[in-house]
C-alpha cells in the first residue's frame, strides 16, 4: 500500500510538471492562428477575368464589370447591363430582383458613384469559372472593433450564375446585419 501511494504521488507530480510545461509553452509559443499566411490579391486582377474558352471569357467579363463598375465604382445606374431583372439574391441583407439589389446599395448602403477606373483596383485573389458560374475571391481584413487594428486576413467570395449574358443569381459569405 505504501509503495502504491508513493507511485501515485510520483505520477501526480510528474503529471503536474508535464501540464505546467505544456501550459508554459502554449503561452510562450505563438498559436497557429497567429502563424497564418496573410491573404493578398494578385498584382493585376484584370488578367484573372479572361479565358481562352469564349463562353467562360464572356461570363468572366460580365462579372468583371459587376465588380469594377458596380461594386467598386458604385455606378448602380448601369446595373441592368449586367444583372437580370429576376436576379436571385442569396445575401440575407439584400432583396432579390434588379430593383431590390440596386435599392440595397443605393438607399441602404448609400453607395456614392466614383469614376469607373480603367483597371480594377479592388484586390482579387482568384477568379474561377465553370459552366455558368463565376466565383471571385477577395482578401478580407478583419479588424478589432475598438482599436481598428488589423487582427488577421481571411477570404471573402462572391459567386454569380450567368444566364443570357447577365448575372441571374448571386451568393456570398455575408451574414445577416
């Protein structure tokens, strides 16, 4: 019995020392969330909106103008050139339909038009086109709400379904405001 008690105490002390060592390491060494590689856009995003396949190229060009002319420059008066009348919206903050999405950006978000840039200035990570879908991935900086200090970057995406030369459906990673 005395031998078992001694062994128990020895194991308890050894376990406590191991726990203390791991706790110390977890405080001293950076966690994996701090070791993440930052998400960055490519040098010339315009090149991502091209394809040797004529159909994919046409679809990417529709999305290029949605991103550059509408989202980046705020020229929502041009929306009917790039969005269908029915435009199905899967973002929980904007209504479906051409009128609904225009209203969201113009009246709710109060986007003001700026000159349409010759080349896209919005950072883009990648553009993926398959069939009638085009997905654009962007760097998304996440900041501390009180200090505005950059905490980390992650990735935002928008996906559009192109029908008859216009975006007819849209998905993104937005949460309800």
